[in-house]
């Protein structure tokens, strides 16, 4: 309770000072509220629930800029994640778990920031996903639920979406090309060491091409293993429809990594590849979304398991009530065999851990929600 009180006081202070700063055009308050209901099912078991973050993580943020002249500006961002279904802070209860950074931005040279910042890999991964991480078709929603207490995200965020103690660089747009790089010192963690990554995004005509690489070392940066993740793909906008193609690869041999980036139990090294093809077709304010994803499991298991590859198909839709408010809904299904135990959640709201994945039957999810940006 004391921790929550401190967070509340911090937010109150920011809210009190922001109107004055906003009058000078320096600070912006923004956010996203996202919640809905879904019904994940695997084998003969199902759970009905209210979730938070089925289309994008709910958040409240403050960003500021000061013009220093000559194209140079000072910038900062404080952004906290929210669990709307429980009224709590996300990212393990951090005050500003989504981002806490300060830096300098130059119109010709780019932006350098320090603090807790999103990884370059995270910045491009959703660009290859037809669902843009939304719903049970979005690539974030896949987990392996081994038992009521052991749940592991398979992909695409094999590495952390954000890193602490990091320095990041974002280039200006050079003829449609944007580059990002980041290095995290990892000096305060008992479970992970240094991390680093790069990404590139090139937009020209109707094409949006993306590539990213991220590596996370284990606690001692050597003997405890590492995580490597790569994404390649993008989209083509043909006006009547937008087509997506992507491949995402993760190799995880980290023995000290915990939580969402822990390797799968029963493996010396977890290795997965997702290959997805999808499309978005607009009809006025309504957009139909369809995607097929092939899951290839190449993990080095301690015991023989057989082929655990899977097919995942999803169909969904978005309906824009306004520029800031959207309804979304859909259904998805994935196969299970040889004890794969895949479960589908809804966007960032992963399938509940107590829903144990079926060893050989299919898993599915039906969802609908609302998202409001401000």
C-alpha cells in the first residue's frame, strides 16, 4: 500500500505541474485505455474473463520537449502501464514500467536517450503482424501453459520489450530509412547481464520493410547463456488491402533469465520460428483481418518429444467509432500435438496460467474489446 501511495503522489505532482508546462507547449499528457472480454479454451477446459490490453497495453504517459535552438531539443518521457481489469500498475508494479527516459534530439543527427527504454527489436516487430499484436491472432498472444503455475511466452518477444540502464539511438528519417540501436549495461540485475540490439525500417511507396536483432546475455555475460532474437518482414499497402509477411526467430539458452524471457522448462535451449502471412482489408470504418502463422519448434529438449510444430489461424475485425475509439473482436485456433500445450490469450493479455494447455487437442480463443486513446 505504501508503494501504491508513493506512485499516486508522484502522478498527482505531475498532473499539478503539467497544466502550467502545457501552456508553454512543453509537456503532453497522453494515454490509452484498453479492455475487453475473452474466452480462452484448451482441450475441455475454458476460462471467461475481463482482460486489459487486448489490442495495445493500457498506459498513462507524460512526454516533454524543450527547444534549445539550432534544431536541438531536450526530451523526456515517463510512461506507466496499467491493468484496467484490476486497477493496478503493470510491468510488475513499476511506477513507469513502459518507459522512463531523458535525452537530446537533433533534427539532423537523431535522438539519444538514457534510462528504461523500448528495444529496437520491439519497435519493428509489430510491423510484420497483420493483427499489429491485437487479439488472439496477434503474435504476442501465444504461450505454452505447462501447468497451473508454469507459463512461458513462446514468441515474438523472446527478449524483453524494454531494457533498464540503457542508452538508445534513433536516427532521423533518411529518404524513408530509420535506424535504431541500443546498449543496456545490466549492472543492477541478478538474472540478466548486458543487452544490445539494432533495427532498420524502410518505407517507400506502399512498402514497409523491417529488420531487427536483439541479444540478451545471462547474469554473468558468459557461462549462463544468452537469448538471441531476429525479425524480418513487413507489409505492402495495395490500397484495397494491406498484405503482411514476417518471420521471427528466437534462440534461448539463458539459465538465469526469469519471467517472460525464461527458456522453456525441459530444454537445454529453446528455439522457435514463427512465419506469418496475413492481410487487412478496409471497408470504410471497418477493417477485416486474417492471418495464418506456422510455429516451428526446434528446441533442444532433455527428453524426446516428437514434432511440436503447429498451425495457427485467426480472423478478426476493427471498427473505428472515431479517430480515438475502436471496437475490436475476433477468433483464433492453434493445433497441439506431442505435448506442445499452446494456449492463446488476447494481445498483451496472455492466456491465464491456470488454463493448462492441451497436449494434443486444439486451443482457441474468442475475444472482443474496446480501445480509447487520448
